[in-house]
C-alpha cells in the first residue's frame, strides 16, 4: 500500500528549541555541552526531513508557503528524538524472579547457578515463537516512542545458538517493517557460553565464528557485531577472534567492556577501531586517555549500575574531560536494566555520574547517533536531516532530568510523522 507523504508540520514557539546543530562529530569536551538553544524556536518539516530550524518568526513565511500544520509548543522544549544506542530489545518473558532473588541478597553468580540469569532468558527465548517475540517487542517499542526515543540499536544475544540468534535478528527485520521506529541490528555473537558447551568452549566459538557470523552477515541481518568480555562470559582473546571475524564480514565491532572486571577489552576496542565500548565501569586512567585519542564512543549505561545497586559508575567526568566521545543508552534488557526511558537515563547521568543536563542530552542524541554511524542523518535538528524529534512538557531542558522518573514527552515525530501524541 503506497503511503502518502506526511503533511508539512510547523513546530512553533517552543520555549527552548535544542538544535544540537554544528560542531565536529562526535562531540567531545566542552562541545558536548553545547545544545544550540533557540529561545522561541521553531522547526519546519516536510517530506520526512527538516526544512528549517531557528526562530519561529523567521519560519512563519516559509511555513505558510508549505501550508504546514502548526503545532503549538509554547512552554515546551523541542529536541531531537533520543537515539538509544544499546538495547537488548528482543527477549521472552521477564527476569522478575531474578529481581526478587537479588533483593533477597543472592549474587549474580548464585542466581546464574540456580538457573537464572542469561540462561533463563535463553530458555524462554528458545520456546518463544517469532510472532510472540514480535508482539512483546512491539509493545515495548510503543513505550520507547512514548518516551521520546526515535532510533534504537537492538542486540541479539539470548539465542545462544545459530537457529535462535537468527530467529531474533529475523524478528528485528520484521519489526523494521512494522514499527515506525528505526532499529539498528547488532549480532551479539558471544553473550554467554551455553551450559552444554561448558567443556567445549573452543567448539562453541568456532560455531559462532564459522557459521553464525557468516550466516547473519550474508542475510544482511546485522550491521554490528558485539561480544561480552568479562568474568563468566568470554575472555579477551575469545572476543578478539569474534570481533575480527565480524569485521571480516563487514560488521563493525561494539563491545561490552570493563563492566564487572577489568579485562583489557577497552584496549581491544581501540585497537579494532570499534564503534563503541559499552559499560566501562572498571576502566583505568590509561584507557580513558586511549579512548580520548580514538573515535570509539564510550557508551555509558548507568541504569544497569542503578538496578544492580553497584556504587561504582563509569567515570563519565574523567572521560569527558579527557576528550573522549561519550554517549548514553538504556541497556534495556530483562536482567539488569528493564527501563526504556532515556529521560531517566539523563537523570542518572546527572546525579550519579555528574554529567551536566546539557552533556547528557548531547550524549543521548548526536553522539549516540555517531556511534551507530548515523550522525549525518540523525541526532540534531538541522536542515536536510531526518525529522526525528520529541516535544517535552517542560520550559527548561534541565527539568527533564530534574523531575526525574517522569515522562515529560508529549509528542514524538519520526521521519516527519507524528508517531506518538499524549493529547
Ligand atoms: Zn548490554
């Protein structure tokens, strides 16, 4: 069914328009805190793209020419839609049992030994059909949109075998066709060692490298390859092999790095020219300087620290001051971070990692888009870019994290179409 191009829209009289325009990419150091704020701002969009962004009064004449539908944004903030660059969207059921066990004092290792953890998600996923996985993911995507997210990266990883990993990525492909949101697929090729391979690590990795990665790449089911480099997951050398194999098939590396233990995975990310190194709670000072000299984006996911009650967060301040490119993400997943609200991530970034509200917003939009190779098209409100934006019911952008754990989003626009409106 051919879809008619959406009508031109004129978002006008915003108390603050956050354009995030200009500047080199990714944003580093002081530039991370520059939001390109226009008081009384407006955005004119047509055909899925931004025609103009600036002062409302300068846009009134072109808006009339385009017969644009006005959207009154008085008392509100208009900003780019959030780009959530680290999620595990596709899973079956939940891990609410693990949540309860953790509250009762069980450790990650004890929960895993009792059949919980990633193994529980893998069992549930193996039993779930594609339509079931799709239905749950679609319900989540509605919520992502309602909270102002317009693009998200989606990792596989709960399959733990070739058939189920491919099943997850095929569900993502179906979601691309049936959800208005933009999904960026990542093959999380090495997430956890399945129990039946306990004594045959090498055999499992060979399957991942020789069969899973080529199969996913040939079917164009993923853009990125990822692995979990940590105690209880995979070693540095194993991750190197997986990520290099992914690279040979055209998948750009991302890596779950330095989360529970210090593994050297941050150095591996720099050496491979990875698109991102994610978590980074246990990174060292030398590694901060190393990332600062690279284009590897440090993707920080403070909701997993919050939810696991770990006191030590990633060193966001030191990363920013050293000049590293920092992005923020939810790490939406059933085990450690079941939130999809990027506004809450901003609050955690501010209160737990001492990022300023402005730095947090740039990290959650333009730098996150950069880490997904989409900064030319997404992450800021500039003429020619895709019309992806969120309208927040606050008159000062700092109130988004200040009034934390609320949902301030009243409208979300993707490719020029209103995909969520509260009223
Ligand atoms: Zn993750």
